């Protein structure tokens, strides 16, 4: 990512936030509790939605320019116990079985290896722990849109910080060993057509 991308990220996504993302973030994060790790936190769009039952929040963002904006937002928030880290989702620097929940919103599209990233999430979650996800994905039931996603992907990932338009994140989670407890599939309104299909919900690391 670049300083420029970090600068335009919030205004770029503002209409989509109002149209749907803020409601989805609030609904998703209501499930967070205990010790929570958020990966790829960007400019901190989730921080105002964490509920009281979160005791400790570890927020990671590998991009220095996004992290700077995250730190600014955090300094104006009422979050009690939070730490900011710079590791990526593939290199989570926390102990095995150490967190109650991991949060990822619009991140699995951008990681280098979704399988390596999800394996790390699985490793650090306690048995029974929750992976709270909200991701844009491949248009599994719309072959016409999927064709366009596949066509545009090589260009889009170059200009948008490695964001892939056609990831099959539900499949990757299941293959990593997660049990999908809840999943909602919806169109991300006011977003470009090729990133509109989304999934959000709760995946569990089995006991
Ligand atoms: C589209 S933004 C989403 C930001 C934020 N999570 C949100 O919901 O608005 C994608 C974020 O993923 C981060 N990212 C990219 N590669 C990553 C990786 N390998 N591990 C963790 N985060 C990554 C980017 O730096 C960026 O902040």
C-alpha cells in the first residue's frame, strides 16, 4: 500500500460504509469477547464497534501508512486495553491457543496466502474460539460476474494493494479445519460490481 492509498481509503469506502458496512461491522463485532485479535485493521473502521465484553484487544496492521491512521483513530477512542502490532495475518506473533476471537474484515482478499493466513488464525485461537469474518469473495452463483472478476483480478490486485476479486474464502476456512457456525451472503451496496459478493459470519475452531 502507499501513503496515497491510506489517505484515500476512508473517503473511498465512505458510501459503502453508510450503505451497509457499518451495520455489518456492528452486528459481527457484537459476538466478540475476551481477548480479541483483529488482523489487517486498516485505518481502524472496527474500533468503535467493540462491545464491553472485550477485555483485551490486540490490533495488527502491517502497512505503516494505514497503521498511522489506525493509531490516530485509536487515540480518540474509548477502548480500554488495546495494543497495536505490525505483523501480517500469515505471521501472527502470538502463542498457540491464546485468543478467544480473531476478527478479519476485508482482509482475506489481500493476504499473500489465504491458507497460510487462516492456519495462523486457527493456531492462535483457543479451542472453541471464534473467527469473526466479513470478506468480499468470488461470485459463486453468478458465472457472468465471476468471469469478470477473473478477468479484472490481475489488474485490480496490482492497483489496490494485492486485493483479489475472486477469493473462495468460505472454502479455505472449511479446508483449514474451521466449522462454519453462521454465514450470511449479501451484496456490498455502493461498491464496484466485481467486489460486491460478500460473506460474513462466525467460524469456530472445534473443541
Ligand atoms: C481493504 S483493507 C481493510 C481494512 C479494514 N480491515 C476494514 O475493514 O476497513 C485491507 C487491509 O489488509 C491489510 N493487509 C494486506 N495484506 C495483509 C496481510 N498479509 N496480513 C494482514 N493484513 C494485511 C492492508 O494493509 C489493509 O489495511
